[in-house]
């Protein structure tokens, strides 16, 4: 197995660790492993990706003598189980997870920093940025996911040049609902964020350490402009956005040919292809001429703060799970763009993956800071109200004030 050897950690260092007999912090069943055999790494991974890691685990064990135990976990439980078990000395040495867990994991003190070394240059920039919290890297990224527009290329052969052009193209094709995106009664700001960024209205400002919770930007002048535009696209305007449209309705509208443009993620591509639709992937068309920037969700692996084998864990992550080969194995298991640049290029031989990758070049990491939790509870409802006819600027400014008050209250 070819591995990436650009880490600051040499294989010899791991061999020394193995010789010294440092123990893993957990058993294969997730129970306390203080009595287990030396030189073991326990890795929690969602059940669908266990097979994808078997080759890397075997190669690492063969080369270093450190046994790697892969434990399949329910993805819905893995974060809470990790947070609960690590402080008690239970849990794994390494867990799979998502970058937007980082604020919570860091606040709870359950993750250790990792050292990417020179290998940081081997990853997509957004993947490294998402893996870094307050200037410290905590996650080895393996996949990057973002939304984009699925276009029915048989109905609309060319990509839209703007938001207005998208609606015009669909209308010219005889469609009453050219564009569809899920919203629901409480809105869905994740899906509307690309349009918001085109108005220069990020949620938070950022600095050299990432997003800055003290720099709430959502209520700036760009936010007011976005809100005003959003009001023109709701029930009293073009009706492009509709809170009666949930995920299932949006999917049905595209799959049955009622809509030619669907803003969604790679998780819905399979259904469109299975329905026989000639799918093309486009960026969210800009309402301003400025780039639309969707959120990027990055998946990866964390090291437990209580692992007794952190050197081996870091080496296994960087040199084995970060390798092009392993990241392609993970891609084949989940069909999500690899974080490793070389693997991403290989995966992009598929035009659908290539399309999402091109859109993702403008993506920004979803904020992982704890303050983001104060945003979600107000954000979608405010957008839904605006879509349904509420005063755009007044509603948006109340959103910003409510979020700021929630952040200040801690």
C-alpha cells in the first residue's frame, strides 16, 4: 500500500512507541481498555465505511506492529458516545466525525491536536481550514461536501448566468416552477447561504484563527440587501422560494420534470440519475454577479484527548488514512469528494463529482464555533418569515439583534 510520508512523524518514531508498549485507550467494543494489550489503536468509524479502512489498518499493523481495531458505530450516536466516554477513560483512540463538531469537542476537552506537517499541502484548502479550530488543527480530513444546482440538461442545455437568467430559462421552457430548493415552515438557511454570501453577508467575520464569534456580520448592510432581495423572491414576488416546499416535495418536482433546477447536495444525485435525468452540476446562480459560496461540510478523524497512543494515532491518520489510496477507498464507499487533492482529482473523472468539486472551490467551511448554535435557532425562522411577506429589513435586523443577545448571554 502506498502511503503519504510527508508527516513530521517518521515511521521510526511509531516503531519506538510500539516497542515501549503504549496502550490504546479503549477496547474494540468501546469499553475501558486500561487492561488491554499494548500497542493497539481503536478506531470508531461509521458502519458503512469499516470495509474502506481495512486495507489501511492492515498495512499499518504489518508495518509498525500496532494493531488497529476498527469498530463500526451508528453515525447518529458516535459524537455523543465519544463526548461521554472519553473523560471516563473509555472510548476510542480515534473517531470519525464532522468538522462542525469541533467547537463542541474542543469545549468538552475530548480531542487532541494533530500534526499534519508538510502533508497539509496535500489537501484541498477548505478541508484544512475546516479541520482547524482557533488556529490549531484537530482533524484529519477525508471528504468535502457542498450543495450545488442539479440541472436537467435535457430541459435546459446551458447553465444559467444569473439567478434571473435561471428563472427566465425555466419559464421559456414552459415550467411554472423552474427552480426548486427545500425550505419548510422554519426555513432552511443552509440552502440559502450561497445567495446570502453573494451580497457580502457572511454569518461571522474571520481572522487568522478562523471564524471570530466577536465579529457577527449577519446584520451588516449586505444582510439587509440580501433580505430585501429574498422578499422579492417569496410569495409576494417570483415565488422562487416557498416554505411549503420541503425536501420530499423539492425532490419530486425535479424528478418528475416540473423543475429544471434543484439546489441540493450530492446525496440526491443518485435519485436523479436513477430517474433517467441527464444531470449537470452548476453553481448556485448569483443574484448580484458576485460569487455564491455554499457551506462546505468536511468529514474526518479526531484523536481522543485521553488516548495513550497519540503518536501512533497521528501517524496512522496522516500517513495512512490521509493517503490518496485510502481516501479513494473512502470515496468509493460514500461517493463524496475526497479531501486529499490527488484523490479528489482522480475522483473528478466522474463529471458529477467534477461539478461538485468546481462549485466547492468557492465553498467556505460551516462555522464550528459554539456561537454558531445561537444563530441557527433564529436564522431559518427569520428567512421563512421574509419569504412569507414579513418586512425584510426589520425582520433581518431583529434576527441579528436576537443572535447577538444570545451570544452575549453565553
